[in-house]
């Protein structure tokens, strides 16, 4: 339908046309969903989101969680490090002075 014809139509006629288009689009969407269901959804639900699991590339499920400290400063027992992120300055200075990282372990392995 030409643009001029739409401009000359009455408001009631335009509203009826909008409603008709909405019904047709709903029917088409329903048909497409039925076709997809017949093909096998493979874990996808009709809303377009994954039914279970996490999306690919979402990162580690442990990200942001606190972990127990793995290393402790023998000179200041309140300073500890879990082994994540940047090495603390106290440990970097001790290692530079010649100590080994393993000497700061809280629970030494057998």
C-alpha cells in the first residue's frame, strides 16, 4: 500500500489494519515455533534463552568468590595471600631477598 494511501485513511481503518497485522504476525510466530519444536529444540526454549546451564564464555563459576589464604607473612601474621591476583609487596620483597615462595605456605603439603 502506498504511503499516500495510508495518510489518507481514517484512524479507525488504520487501527483495524494494525490489529490485523498483529494477528497475522502472531500466527506466523506460532507456526515458526511449531516448526522449530518439530526439528528438536536442542536445549532451547521458545523465549530464545537456554533452558539449562550457563552460556558459553561466561567465565568461571568461582569468579568473585573468596578463597582461604594459602600464604602468610611470618613477620606479620595478619598479612596473608590466597595466591590470586598480584603478589603482595611483602612477599615480592622477601622473594627478591632470596626466600622461596613455598616457605610462606600455611599448610605445607606432604
